[in-house]
């Protein structure tokens, strides 16, 4: 089959356009990836459903994608220390303060709060129902021999739980104490299966309540206050991070629009997170 010079040139031109198109697509994909924002956060913000509601609002304004790394707060801060995330949304103030003091964060702002609760089986073998004294309740749970399922993952919830045991003078170990090393959703599921107790943030419990059969037994103690903060990782420590995106997220989350998105988040019609004064 004879192909004329004109046809050959036309074919080459078409291939040139195809290659150029592929290169443009590759460039666009690379640019998009460069604009993506890596958010390391506690599992409670994801398990509760909060991120699924607020992040699309931010992404629509930001123009990039937020890549979520949902782990315990301790692990999220470690990720930030290594520069493997651009921004953090966490809830362990003492650890956050250490992170900032060490220079790993450039900016930290209060975002929201809710509270911790102790949940357990309807039968309540430890007899803690209705208590507003978390330390007394922890003592009764350990003395009863009933199962207690711990996050065991150095998360903000686990840090608070360890503080409660220390204050109660209880050594948390033995057959009654189950260290799961899992996120909040998995721990609630496990506690339901074992008909045991656990410490949880209220929002994740609300999202998992119907799946577990657990009931709220201890609440209302001021010691169960649970504040969240947002931290931009310090670009002076890690020049390769997306600092522009991190600051955009910090600013949006604490803006009127971001604050409204937080307070508008409800589970079964009940507000889950509240704004700092």
C-alpha cells in the first residue's frame, strides 16, 4: 500500500497532537498532585463522619484534594515531625504543645471541642451508670473485673485514658484490660462484642451507637473535656511540604465558613462539635 508524503506528514502531525495531549495530561496530573494537601488527623474526625462533610466544602474553595491520614493523635504528630503531612487536626493538648515547642509546627489554633464519655453494656456490671465522676467510675470498672477495651495506640483518647488510670491509682493490666491498638470505631465495635466498657469521644460513639448496642454510662465530668487543634507543619523544618495549602486549611477551618461547617455537623439531629469561646 502506497502512502504519500502528505499522508505521512498528516499521520505524524496526529501522533504529535496525541503525544502533546498525553504530556499535557501528565503535567496536569502532576500539578494536581503537587497541590494536594496531606492531613494527618485523629480517627475520631473521620470515624464520626465530620471530615466527610467539611472537607468537600474546603476542597471546593481550595481547588485541590485533601489526602487524609487517619491515625491516633500521637501517630499524627509523629507523621508531622517527619514532614510526611502538611497539616494536623489533633486532640491531645499537652502533646501538641510539645510539638510546637520543638519547632515542628509553625501555627496552632483552637478549632472545636466536644467531650469524652464512658460507654458500656446495658447490664452495666460495674454499676457506673449515671456517674459524673470519671475517676470513681474507672476504679469501679477495674474492681469489677468487667472488660475494658483501650485504644492502646497513643491517641488523644488513649492519653486521656492513661491519665484517668494514673489519677485513680489503677494499674491497667490483666485479663479484664484489652489493649486493642485500633481506632475509635474498631474499639467501639470490639467493646460491643465483648460487652465491655471503653472511653470514647461522643461524636464517634454517636456514629457507631446503633452498631454496638453500647450505652452512655458516665458523662458530664469537667475532666472529660476534649479540645481539638489544627497545626500547620513548619516549612523551615520541612521545605518540601505544601505550606500554602496548610495555611489555607488553617485559615478556612477557623473562618466563619469553616466554623459554620463544624457546628452544622450533626448525627441524628444532635450537634457533635462546639466552638471555643
